[in-house]
């Protein structure tokens, strides 16, 4: 009987830590597994929003009447914006 108790004590000394490690691992899998699904949904939503933005930008750039270069330059130099506004005002006044 004493040998049996010793065997159970040794087996318990090994099994309890292994059970604790396995339980913690299962808990981590559940926590990270659920967040992976949430991350995938969030990433899919971000991709959809970015695709919509790219479509809008493509429409803007391919629009024939859109003068991208002059507007970019105007944004770089605020004096240029003021000059363009003055020129526009003068043209309207002359008409």
C-alpha cells in the first residue's frame, strides 16, 4: 500500500504541472483564436474602405477637366493661390 501512495505522489507531482500548462495553453488559444477572427473582420473592413478611396482618387485623376499639377503647386505655395484668386477676380471684373 505504501508503494502505491508513493507512486500516486510521484505521478501527481508530474501530472499537476502538466495539466496547468495544458490548461493555460488552451486558454491562450481561445483568447488569440477569437481575436484573429475579429482582426480578420477589421482588416477586411479597412481593405474595403481603402478600395473605395482609391476609386475616388482614380476618378479625380482621370477627370479631363481636373488640373492636378497646378493645384498641387498652389498648395505648395500659398502666394500662388492668392495670385490665382486675384487673376480670377480680374477676369470676372473685365467680363
